[in-house]
């Protein structure tokens, strides 16, 4: 059906589809000081707009609004339908505190009161 539509109409529909994906998705990828909106996200990678995003490679941070979700090692794998597809080499969940290097007792005190 899209073969019968004029080129301008097809381009307009594609721009509207990308705009809807950007509005719906709050995910962002930060590479250095630059941030790029994520169009699609799945367990093995994500897709960015091919027109605005460069061919990223290396360590990036993934955010949901202002919340830091992941630190990931990525590489650009392909370009499909105006989307630049990136695959994770490593994807680590971000945590707000350092992991414990010992087993904490279930009934251990949380804090000590001074005398």
C-alpha cells in the first residue's frame, strides 16, 4: 500500500511515527556530554534515530528521565528503516550504593544509639 503513496506523504508518515516513539519513550542514552532519545529498547540492545545519532561505540549510560538505569558497553550493528540498531556487549544495572562484601544478618541493628 505504501508504494501507491507519494514520496512526501511517506516521509511525513515516517516523521510522525518517529515523533510518536520519542514522545512515548522517556529513555535516553548519554555518550560523553551528548544525550540521544531511544526509539526502541529490548534486552539485547536499543535503537536510535539514524538521522540524529552518530555511530556510537563504547561505554554509554542509559537513563529513564533522570533515573540512571544501566551502564552499557555497546556497538552499532546495523541500520534498518531509519533506525540505528545498537547491541549490548555488556549491560550492568546502575546501583546507588556499593555492594556489601559480607553477609548481613537478618536481625542486625541498623544503627547504634549513643549513650
